[in-house]
C-alpha cells in the first residue's frame, strides 16, 4: 500500500505543477557539518537568522520540526529560464525566479492540496509541516537524498533532465513511505563555468558560496550599502543573478518557460522614479518587494552608474533628493562614475 500511495502522491504532485518529486527520511543530513563550517566562517553575511541555535539544531535533526515525521516529500517547481529577450541599453535585469508572483504565495496552495490529497487517500488527518525556502531544514541535502539531483558547484540542485531552474519545497509527513534512492553521482566533473563566470568570485571550491560576495545576496538580502569595490561588478543586475545557472551546460535541458507577469528588463530611469506607492503597487505580490524600495532603487542607481550613459544624469540628480539615504548615497556614486567616464573620454 505504501508504494502505491507514494506513486499516487507523486502523480498528484505532477498534477499540481511540480516537475520532480522524491521521498526521503528524516535522518540527520549528511552535509550538516559543511553547513555549520560555512556559518562559522561567516559566509552567511548578515543573514543571522541562519545562525540561531534553533536554526542549527533543527537543520541537524528534522524530527525536531515534526516529532511524528516518518517521511519527507521533496518537490521541485519550475520557474522561467532563457525566456526573456536580452536587455537593451538602459535596461536592468531581474532574476528569472522573480518574473512571476512570489513562490511563497503560489506554492502554498499547491502544498496544501497535496496534504489534502494524502489525507483523503488514507482516510484520516496526517501530521505534517511544509516549507518552501521558509523553514530550518537543509533543502538541498534533502533533495539530493530524495533523488532529485546533485548539488552543483554553484550550490544549485541540478537534475540531468531538467537542469536547475526550479524552486524546492518539502512536506514533512507523519506516515511511512518508501524512500527513493539518493542521487549519489556528481555530474559537474571538471567543469568550472559557473565559478569562472561569477563576476564577484563568490563561488567557493567546496560546492558552497560566500554570501558576502554573491550578487543575489547583495541585491536582495543585504539591506545596507554595497561595498564600492563590488558595485562595478554588478553590471545591470538589479535584483538577483542567474549567471551561474545561465552558463551551466546542464541547463540546456531546461524547458524554456516564457510566461511572466512583470517586465524582466525594465527601463532603469523609469524604475529610479518609482515612488513608494508605485513600488508597492508594482511589486505587490512579487519577490522584488523583498528588497524594499530603497534596496531596489539602490541597485538601479548602481546599474545606471555602470551603464555610464550621461542621459541618466538628470534622473540621478533627482535621486539625490530621495527620501531614502541609501538611494541618495548610491545615486551620488553613480553620478561620480558617469562623470569620471566622461572626463576620460
């Protein structure tokens, strides 16, 4: 019965739009020591929520999250890849995972539907807890152990058939299901394309990265100044970064998705003029809202400075009067950068 139930659950997951599904156990993750060493080295930057006692202990032992847990269903849900036209002059780049509504919102109902399906199949409530990048668990460890793929050098889970453009989600269940065989092989081999392509050299040799240097961290999670020596390396990336996935050979197998609800390559000057009300309306249910207006406009100002187009000077001068000091400071840097380029010419 459990094998049949597992098959039915995976079929329901596909019905809900997930492209991969696997089952594992709540045993201690094999790479917990790597995670703890990463924290001890300060590679998590300002994300202190990763380094609390609860975060450490629960990641080391999933049963602390749900004592009744006997199985963990690990799922992958796709997001756009290679679907946007290349940005034109004066346009920024938003990471593809943010081209649609926030996955925390969209996957919530789907995970709930799967739990409802399971309970209907067995005829009684099941102890459960589900997450999608929201709980104190090592998602990629669980994904690898559930057979979804291997952890690439860029730290993304890579599946040989669909690449790496997907979100991970997990449902901890208080029922026993047959575990899938783990994905034990590493198909990165000697390839170093992601390491070589990273503008800030954030990817480390041991399949981890330094968040202090990662463009995704700098433009999203980082709420303060971006170090001046790193700003030129951001190019026109204004929210997140897909470079290490774009160059990965395995993503040639990713099925392109071309549906999105926001402009993936917005005009930088237009974005710099967004009022607080306009920003909140534009990104109401979108991941970009996580950076907050001040962080997003900080990134936009940097991109304009890197573009070096003198026609952006009036917009940046106006930004010097923005209500946010963070925006004013980065606009000033951008103006200085554009003017210095003009003087060299």
